[in-house]
């Protein structure tokens, strides 16, 4: 079962990377919607490849380099880790962490 989950996560990460590469090729050096799309894709990739976050429960949007995280996570630690992952992405200006922790 763990092997299937790992394969699934790697497939999603690869898909996000391909998408991000396409965006970069189309919008290299630009700012605005193309750069925001690239940042969103890279943040999603970071979340998918981080085993401590459940990326499928985290929504990512980016506007002018500001990333907004919404959705539900299991713990304060997961919430903090998701924010750290987003801040790690090149081009991110700020992160608005609106993730809810399950009670």
C-alpha cells in the first residue's frame, strides 16, 4: 500500500513539474499571471513531495507572488510545514496561511 501511495505522489509531482516547466518556458522573466501560475505549480509540487503534508486537502492560489493556502489539515505542525514549503518556492513574496486544523 505504501508503494502505491509513493508512486501516486511521484506521478503528481512529475505532472506538476512538467506543467511548471511549460509555464516557465512560456513566461520566463515575466511577472503577473504566468509567474503566478508557475509559483502555484511549484508550491503544489513542494506540498506533494513533502510526506508531512496532505496536499490533496490543501488549495493553493497565487496573486502577484502572494500565495494563499486554504483547506483543512490534521495538525498545527502540518499547517506550519505547508507554509514553510510555500515560502521555500522561488518568487513567493508572502504566504497567507488560512489552513484550518481539524478539531
